[in-house]
C-alpha cells in the first residue's frame, strides 16, 4: 500500500477542489483529518502535466488521500485530450458480445488496462467504475453506460474491465447498487422510485453484485427508493447496505455514498437534510465514505459547513470514527508503483497491446 502517515481513526469524507490548481482553501480542507479523498472533474483538467502536478501537490499535503475520478468510458470520461484514449461506452462492449463474446471480454480487459494505466500515469488512484446497472432501455442517466440487459453479460464484461484495471494497479467500484437501470428518473434532478419487489431486484439487477463477490473492491449505492424494501433511498438504507449487501451478498469492501449534492442525495423521510446530516445518515446506514461533489466552487461554504458539522458531531459523539471503514478506505490506495511517466506508459508492452486490441475491435480513436 502507498506509504503515508500513521493511520487515522477514520477519514470518511470525499470532497472536490475548485480548479486546475489548489488554492489556500483547498489546501486547508485537504489537510483536515476528516477528509479521506478528493474527486476530480473536467474543470480540474487542462493537460497531463497540470493534472500530474495537481495530484503531486495533493499527495504532498496528505500521502494517504485517495485521488478519485468518474472515468468510465463513453460519455462519462473526465479527461479526453492530450493523449488520453477515447474509451468505448460499456454498451458498445455489450454489443460486441452479441457477435463475438470472447473478443468482447478481451476488449473489456483492454479497456480496463487503458483506463487505469492512463489515469495512474497522471497520479489518479481510483475510478468509480464499472457500472453494473442493467440496460432496460428507458433510463436516460444510465443508457449507454450499461453493458447489457442480461445480468450475466454485465457480470462477465465488468469482471474483465475490473481485471484490466487491477493489472494496472487500480481497484474498482461497482455502481449503482442494487440497480438504477429500471427507473427512468435521473437522481441528479429528481428522486427515482422503483416499485418492484426485493425478490425481483435480487433475481435480476443485483445478480452481478452476487456473482462478483471477491472481485468487487467498492460499491456505490443508488439514490433510488425501492418502497417495497425500504422507504429510504438505498444509500441511506441499513436494510439494503447491511442486511442485503453486507450479510446476504457477503460484500466486505468499501461502500461509498453517491454524491450527496444530487437532488435525491439529501431527501430522506420527506425532509431535505443539510449536507452534514445527509452524510451522517449515509454513514449510519452502512456507508464507509460520504461523497460531496462540486461544492468547492465559489466560496466553498458548503464544504466548510460539512467539515465543521462533522467535527461537532465527533465532539458530541453523534458520530464515532470507524477504524474498519478507515482500513477499507486505505485498501483502495494502489499498492504498485504508477508508471514513471507518460512515455513509460506508452512504451509498456501491456499498454500497447491493450490499445491494439481496442483498435482492432473498432473501439478506440
């Protein structure tokens, strides 16, 4: 594992930074012992040299911080210029499966290698990928991010992507548990409701999580309400996270909340919670880490309120650190060396081979 300072009791918050370089407020927040990681967005990207310098400065503040990004391929890919491969959508891998299953698994592994190798060459530790949602055909927010309608195809292609990522030293995150693909609503702007039964969901949408036990290192639950199971969204539901995911499916890795700034990320039991209360509710339900995105822009007051709120919750014992959650977080840090440079990555035989595989399949630029 990456070397760092003595283990902290628990750093449960993943936050963002404002721009392509750190400002004083970013540095102060990243040094806070409650912060466990940072998530980058397209606004944090200018080019490879800038991203590498930004991440080096973040690690200089705290070597144990987990540097994350949503970088799946297709339309969800934060870095697209200055040599980054335009990765295929997961749906395109599922379509290839229908004509040549073995070629599709080979291409999926190659996509994982390229995804992780390019990110790690710029100092990024972790990507929130792959999507395990099923493609029911009606979800605008999932859509081409899904491999396939068949959970068997999803599980096998996802496992191939995960294998490629691991070959480049990066862990994975399956999302959005137990499944976001059936509902049409976009949880970024409204609260989706899936009225199917627990039996139906476990027998279909959630099957990849069962089959991938032992391979998944992290899971992100959906901001979706499944009223026949619980009145709360899955990410705030101890029934979904502790009874189903942990005990029934045997998952022992990291559980991230989805972004708490989303419309469905703070509405619980008919109330709109503060960011602090929403993060506490997610951790109480069984999440190890709480993710709050896009709040550093401007004065960053929501992030400061979150940090102050958690510090107060710790002092009053409303929230208590969880050493097991902290151990899980640290297990996501790469335990192999990143490529020494972009040139070293490009010269690596495994990377060149993966690029050729994608090109032969017509799945890269």
